[in-house]
C-alpha cells in the first residue's frame, strides 16, 4: 500500500507544481466567487441562475483537470522515460496504475473541496441558508464521477500513445454520456432494428455519469437525496472504476516497454 | 559460483505492428550466468541484444520464451528487483522533484523506513557530491549532476546487484572517473555489477568476466584474459568475434 501512496504522492506533487493547473484552479475559484458575489437585487430567479452557472463551471473545470491530468500520466512517464527507473524497482505495474489513479483522484478531490467551499459560502451568504448536507452530497457524487472518469482515461492512455488523443476522446465520451445518457433509452425506442437493440445494449452497458449531476438539488434547495441512493450510486461508481482499472492493468501488464 | 543472475534459452521476439511485416528476433537462446561478487561486462555492437537482455532482466519486456531470474526469482515478479539497483544510460528522472524528494520517493518504493532513508540519502548525496543541490529541482541540474542523481537512486537500497546501462556514456572524464571509482568500491564491498558498455578499455580494466553478444546470440563468455587470448587486446578480440572486416579505407 505504501508503494501506491508513494506513486500517488508524486502525481499530486507534479500537479501542484504545474502552473497551467494553478491558472485553471484560481480562475474557477475567482469566477465562482465573483459570480456569486454580484448582487442582482436579490432576485431569487437570478440567484438560482448564477448558482447553476457556478456549478456548471465547477463541473467543467474539475472534469478538465481530471481528464488532462489522468491522460498524461502513463504517456508522460513513457515519453520522459521516468517509467524505467521506476519499473526497475520492486513495484508492480498494477501498483503504478493504482497509484496514478489515487494521485489524480485525491488531487481533483482537493480541488473540488475548495471549489465547493467557495460556492457554499457565496450561495449561503445570498440565500441565508446553509444546506450543508446537499452540498456534501453534490460534492461527493461529483467526486465519485471523477473516479470513474479518471479510471476510464487511464485505461485510454494505455492504448492511445498521445495524451491529446486520449483527452479528446475522453471529453467526447464523457460529454456524450452526460448529455445523451439519460435519453438514450427513449431514443432507442424510436429507432428501427438493429439500431434499437444496439442503443439499448449501450444504455445498459455504459457508465451512467449523468446520475451524478445533482445540480437541481443544490440550485432549487430540494433537500438531501436519501442516503441509500447515494450509497448505491457510490457502489455503482466503485464498480465501474474497478472495471476500468482492471482492464487498464491488464493492458499495461502485457505492454512491452523498450528503453 | 553462487549464481545471482541467470538466463536460460532466453528468446525475445518483437512482433511488428506493420501489416505484412515479419517479427524481429532480438534475442535467441541466450544462456548467461553471473556469480555473486563479479563485475560482469556485457558487450556487443549496436543492435546486438544488450539492451533487450537488460529490458528482460528489469521486467520492461517479457521474454517470448526461456527464463530469466535474479537471485533465483523469476524476473516477472517485482520482488526479484528488491535487491538490485539500476542506472539507465540517460537521466530519466522526475524533473519537477528535488534530488532529496526523488530519493525519498524511491526509498518508499523499496519500503525503507523514514529514519533509515534519511540517513542513507544523506550518505548518498555526500557520495555523489550533491549535498549543496539536494533541495533544488532536478530540472535545474547540469547533465553531470543528473547522472550523479541517477547513481544515488541506483544505490538507495544498498543493492547486491547493480545493473548499469552504458554508465559512462556522455560523461566528461571526471564523471567517468567517478563512476569507475564507485564500481570499484562496490566490487570491494563484494557487490555484483552487471554493465553494458562500448568502452572496451574501461571493461578491460574493471571487469572480472565479459560476455559478447551479436545478432541476439551469445558469441563468447569468459574472463578478459580468456577472451583476449591470442589477440593484441580485448578490442581486437571483440572485433574478430563480431566478424568485423578490416575497412578498406586507409
């Protein structure tokens, strides 16, 4: 376990020493604070609209950080050849994959915590309510989603050599699932065979990332989601994360790495 | 001889990804044994299979057939690398880390306790004369300094077997001398050193035994005296063994 944490530690160190991520991080925090701080005559509709925009910004920024960071982990190690002195130590490829995943996930988790903290402070100061449980659930669900996304991107990075192609494909897939995932079954029923069966198959065998977007609960103060549902969604995310990491390990385990 | 590095009928074949391209055989039936306490030189022209052999021994490439073991453990198991140190030909380290952080990272990978790691790292930084730059990012180091960090990381676990891939290539005379000194020191401590090199004069000076590979096959193995027997020096013997014809140029 120490080896996994050691690899994760290097991922986190690299992330906070990279200036481009700092810029994105600070920009998101500033935009969240700035948008939330503007006083629109305390019009409730406008406040909700601003909250929605801020949440979307947090979602997009954390997805960008997660995808771009995860996509470059293995290819950058191979390109800079830092993978060789590392693999020459008593560490398995499975531990490297797990460490990379953990590092990315923890780093994005820290970012998410800061974003939500700013958001909660600003939103609560406008509405004079503090729905802490809703915020905690929204942040947790988003972090669960990021786990699935990071594992999926790591898997992609084993097979696509260039981080840019992995990032682009990941953005398309995640964006597609977020936008169409919920409607795919309805869409399938309107199609003729064999497209209908194919779409239904995809619907049941894809990770439903759209379930993790709790924006309405936060924006409309709909109260907390039942914990059993949160637990089920967490288990679902853990299963998909495990599947992606397992396949990534399987691909990486057999990979020839020549100096 | 207490054998700590062994390959048996080792064969590595790289499958081509190009359509209708045949696969390339990098190693064919390599049998090699290195005993404890030896300084073993692994020689061969470019493309002979030296790097592939090292890649197999270090677990970067799985063998197509045959076996390779370190300390009696199959190289495919990470634990086989617990007692080895590896110095790559070029400096492949995390440039955003400082030397101190890099060495602590590798110490953690080896499972070395924090207090012991601190002590060991201080000793190593002194050995490679990098104490003054220990807290600076590696990206700010000169090439020689980066190579010295490499040496330090290769020794972090006080290895019983050191694998060096052309350790003096690209170094200035001072750097070469330092590497030779360290190899000599390790030899005196009873450690095993397995290294590839094109510097035959250097190999002649420090190696107990050498092996010459060519086109993926082991062509000769023995002491420097045995290999050089009947020739002016090791270089002449090497050229004869790899079938080099005298150049028509003056």
